[in-house]
C-alpha cells in the first residue's frame, strides 16, 4: 500500500508540468489556431464563426464549415508579411552571431578566472536584469540620439567629424538587441565551460598542443551544447521582438512582432494576426527540433 501511494505521488509530480503546459500553452495555442481559420467581422469578438456549444452537433458542423484559410493565403500573397518574416530572421541571425562573438570570450574569461572572482563576475552579467527592460531601451534612445552620449564621445575622440544618425536604423536595433540579450548568451556558455574538466587541457598540452590548438580541439567542441543553448535562447525571442525595433528602429525596419501588433490592435484583424502567430511558431519549431535531436545524439554518445 505504501509503495502504491509512492507511485501515485510520483505520477502526480510528473503530471503537474504537463497540466501546466496544457493549461497555459496548449489551450491558448488551440484558441489562436481556431481564430487563424476564422474571418474578420465587425463584431465582438471581431471574427466569425464563434462556436456555440448550445447549438449541438448541427452548430458544430456549421462552425467547421465556415472556417477558412484566407488568413494563411494572405500571408503568402502579400509581400509585407514575407518581408517582415525575412527581416526578423535576418536581424535575429545577425544579432545572434554578434552575441556569440561577444558572449563566448566573456563566458570563457569568467570560467577561467579564479573561483572567488566568478560569482561577482556572473553578478555583473546579470546586473542589467535588475532594471526594467523598457527603461534600459529608453536609455539607449538618449545615448543614440543626435546629441547623445555616443556622438559626444566619438566627437571628443575625433573619430567622427559630425554627429552620426544612429536612431531609426538597423544599427540601433542591433545595439539594443545585443545589449538586452547578452546575458542569455553568456550564462549557458559559462555553465558549460565552468564544468569542463581541465585535465583534458593538460593532457592536450602534454601531447604537444599549443593553447590555441587545444582551444579549437578540446574547449570549443566540449562547449557546443552551451553554444546551442545560447543561440536558441537568443534567436527565438529576437525573431518575435517588438519593443526594441519599435523604439529604436525606423519605418523601413518592420519586424514580424510589429506587424503582429498592427494587425491585432490597429487593423483589428484577429484572424490574420493569429495566422501570423501560428506561422511564426511553426517557423521557430525548426531550430527547437534540431536542438532536441542534437541533445539526444549527445546523450546516446555518452551511453
């Protein structure tokens, strides 16, 4: 009896995460998926059909009969949506590459520093999270504006002769994104590098490897799980980023997050907005599935 209670307790503990995902991910996704196959209407809610359980089986048949894929056809036929997806992927890919180039040396330096210095160094990386995300983005507006701090410093150092236009450009978006998402790249890299067995580097040195060669042959391959985790943690949210491009970017930089907001709140076209969200989720499933397969292969290799 005691063992049976233990098994039921273990099953309940394992069931809780699935219930959480079903309630807060699966159920909202089903609702959004249903709206994406609806039609825009001047009503409340602003789409048809609306399922009425009181109508019974006949109402259910009519409900499915009136669903349409016009929202998805519009995504393919209208260039503005395709360009938004392309721009989002472009900015996310370039930003993630910059984050990796900056974040890897920082994580490597923290992991190779003295044990007593590592906690404060990690704290310095996490410190920006203590300030509101919106306030930090607004701070960059002041820094990047025409007479802002960045232009003043560059002018004082005689690097530029006249103030440069930073705001309302792709450059401003890259600066804001890299600054905001840098901890998401550094922390998983540090967690991986910190766990690496240093005796492997000593063995490589005994076999004649220089430090540079040992890094490329030992450190980098062993840190690839951290690289993959950091890339995913940055790339996926950057694709759907709204605040940074809206505040730092210009009218020429239209990312999918801005398009989604416009369709929901300005155009009140919920079906098209839901179709955009579902298509974006399907697009982001590709790197997630790739990462899961990579992890499963690594686990099989360890066995």
